[in-house]
């Protein structure tokens, strides 16, 4: 009996020691020795730097010779790389893939959620450690966010909108089926009382922000991208309820009138902005509204339209809107609107998000401005300044590394070699 009691006590002691070991390992310090660190706030490229990470957050950043880590710290050498904050994409649809027109009708909400798990991993491995998901059926993005937060599946930090709000027959309604099916999008609401209810319902079911379709769109049937959809009064009601309840508002808006009204209503960002004009630019600058252009998708979509069997009614709109967007967005950049990085990934395959940088630079932003759009600006739009978008003490240890200098060649961001999220190494291809 005594031998049995001793054995039990020994097993308990071993489990206790093992638990302490796991706790020590999970909270162990990490030091990254980097050849260069890009200070995204100033654009300075700092040589021979050390980042010390404690409990998933950056504890200190400084010259390697002066920045001493605890003796038991895990060391990661990135001596020939440039490191910068984990990238942020403020316009994704992780639960969707490039499927257009009637092909979308065969996809269940459950299948969307599983698709999201795949795309979350691809997006994270591409260096995007934070995303804002703006539109998903059946709150599939809420389920995905919660699974990532619980550690069930790998993926970026997510802020999610749930179903996008739409007028009946608008861009975010289901317009593909005839009358007898009575198909309606999850976020459809008409009139002030109805849109207020829909905002509150989205928040009830877990939305971090509200997405509203202020104009028609490209990849939808029967609507005009340049036509306004919600009235100014409806949008003001949406924004008032969302802001009062602590949620920001993103407005899908292609047409000039819809852009103007959405900014006047107080939305936090204009998504796409294809037909933005001087009146809209002035209003956005007055109100501090961010522009989230989604530009690379035009290249990929038009090049792959035939292979993806894009219906003619969508292709005709794309051929008109996407080239016009380039000209108008370039004018908005030159006019000094605030810009946050977004891609609309799902129109093209997830994981290619960083191709957006080269198009932004082609249209007039400097490489640093494009990088700032995906770091400090994006963090500000999300309301997460001090958490992401910088390599400052106290921020989450979300870090990417590239070979070369992204200020000289922004396309290096398409080829990240190292990704860390919250102090955990997600990918390390450095030196391979």
C-alpha cells in the first residue's frame, strides 16, 4: 500500500514538473537578431538590431550590442534579412474563393467556414498576421475568427463584419435566383428602422464591425456600380447605431455619389472607391475617412476570366470599372486621402495579397507609403494602434522578414521568408 501511495505521489510530482516545464517553455523569452529593421513610422532602416519578445509581445527593440536578452532566451538569427511588422489586410473574404456568378449557389455556409480555415492559413503564411474580413454568409467569418482565437486552426488575427448590409436587389443581396425561390441575402434591410435592427442583429451574433454596400458592385447581377443604394438617411442611421455600440463601419462604394454620401454619413472607410471624384476626396479628407483601394484584383480577374468561366454580365462590368478605378485612385492618392491596405482577396486566390503593393506604388504611392498603409495606417483604421502595425514595446510580436530592402523593391513583400504571430514562429524559410 505504501509502495502504491509512493508511486501515485511520484506520478503527480512528475506531472507537476512537466506542467512547470510547459509553462516555462510557453513563456520563454525570444531574441531575434536582425540584419535590418524597418521603422515603418519614419522609414529608417536600422542595422544590426535585436528584438526581445516576452509572453508573445515585444519587450524591447534596439541595437544588438546593447539589447541583452535573458540567458534562457531562444535565439533566432535573421542576419541578412529585413524585418518589419506583420502585414495587415483590411479587406478580405477568407470564407470565399474565386467562384463567380451561379457557381456561388452551390456553396453552403458550413463549406464556406471550412474554406475559410484553408484561406486563413494561406493568408497568415503570406505574412498577413491581421485581417479585417468584410462580408461573409451566415456568420461563417465569426466562426472562423473564434476558431483561430481558440487555437483550433491557424490564421491571422481577425476583425469580422458578418453579413454585409444591402438594400433589396443591391450588390450584397442574392440576385441570382428568380422570384419563386424568394432568395434574400443575410444582410438585406430597407428603411431606417430595418437597418438599425440589422446593425444590432449583426452585433448580437458576433460582428466586430459593420459592412454596408453603399453602391452597386461589379461581381453581382442586375445592379449598377455607379448607382447609390442606401439613402443618406439610412447610412446615417447605420453609422449612428454602429458607432454608439462601439463598431466601425466599412462602406463598399464604387460610384461617386455613394462615396460622398457614405463619407458624409460618417463611415470609417470607403472600400474600392472606383469612381471617386474631387467632391468625394474633399469630403473624405474633411472627415478623416480612409480609402481602401483594391487594385491588383483587376489584373488577376481580367487575365483569368475565361479560365474561371466568368459570366458575360459580370465581365462587362469588370471591363468598365476596373480600368477606370486605376485612374481615379491615382488621383485620390495624389490628392492626399488617407489610405489603408486592402485586397478583396477571394476575387483572386488568397495568399497573393502582397501583389497589391506594386500596384499602389505604380499609381503614385512611395514604397514606404504603401507599407505604411498595411501597417500603421491599417492599425489605426482597425482601432488597434498600439497592438499591431509597429515593432514597439508592448505590441504583439507579429513579425515578417524578407530578403532585401522593401523600400527599394516593394515586391520583396510578395516573398516573405519568416512569419511570427504573437511570438510563435509560423513559417521560417530564411536561408533556404
